[in-house]
């Protein structure tokens, strides 16, 4: 699936710190914890608590966020639809990585078991 260049540019320039509070609110509203959210983010990106906080404080863009990340080797197993896009069909790597994170947060909020969210840990 092709996203538009404008969409991809918007994703790249968006700051992680602007979206992060929405992730926290979404999962906590559904009875999950910030710690579980951090576990999901760490699984996908390799960022520990301290590194994640530093990136939030620095207000890095998603482009920088994912350049610094060490994407989990099983990230490709994240499939399905999020925000109207079929994740496995997104051709722009950065946009796909942002949607991976969105999908994991969505699964967490929907009550999916951690061992299912963290594909093949």
C-alpha cells in the first residue's frame, strides 16, 4: 500500500513526545499500565526506561526515534490494519515502523495478552 509523500513527511516530522501522552492515556483508560506500555515500546525499539525518557525530553521526531531504535527482529510479524492502513503493505519503512508501534499500543489497550503482543519474545 502506498502512502502519500505528504503523509510520510508528516509522520517523520511528528515528535514522539507529542504522541506518547496519548499512548499512556489510551492504555491506562483500558486498565493497562504505563509499565506495560514501556515493555511494549522496549520490545519493539530496544529503548529502556532511561533512554525512552531522554528521547521524550529531547522531543525527537519519529524519524530520529526510529533511526536510534534497534527494531526487534520479529517486528515483521506485526500485521493487520491500523488507521486504515494494512501494516504489512506499507512501503515506506518509517511509516511502517510508526504503525507497528501504533498497532502494539492498540493491542495492549484492547486487552491482548503480553505474550501475544510481544511476538515470539
